[in-house]
């Protein structure tokens, strides 16, 4: 084992460095995303309303693909952060909320309605002086 560590020292430094970067990034990005969720987000049926109307079909497609790729990266980083220091579950939740797929709304509501997750989200929101999330658990 010691010999393997000695021969792969560079790899271990890269893993440790990237772990620290991802940890710091999640400490900054995830709370910003969680605080931006409207407090009544889970009360109403979700309808896809574009925030910005983009007329060019190619630009819209590129943005949709980019958003899904970013969400996928967040989900993968969240799973990694379940093993490393960081906010794994909240990062996975942020990634899922960015992506588009069938059943997304039910999955997100199920994750958010878990006690520890909801408490963590509402704690972050209270610190930012935002209203707690209100859930529709029908």
C-alpha cells in the first residue's frame, strides 16, 4: 500500500486538490441555488414557463442541452460528495432541479420532503432571511 501511494503521489494530490475545489464550490453554489427557490415552488403544479423567450431554435437547444449537462455534473458531484466532505444530497437535488426528464417533479418533491433535507434547506433559507419552503405532499 505504501509503495502504491509512493508511485501514485501525483494522482493523490490531484484527487485531494479537486476534492477541496468541489467542496468549496458546493459551499458557495448550492446555498445560492437553494435560496433562489420560491417558497411556494412545491405548492403548485409545475408548468414549463420560459424565463427568457429565445426565438432562435438552435440557441434554445444549446441552452437546454447545457442546462441538462450542468445538472448531470451536479448530480455526479453530489454522489462523489456523499463519500467526500461536502453537501452531497443538496448538490444532487440542485442537479436534478436543473435537468429535464419525466417524473422530475415527483422525484424532487420526494427528496425535498425527507426530514433532514427539508431541515437543511430551510436552515439555509432562514440564514438568508428567506421564507421556508412550503410543501404540497398530496
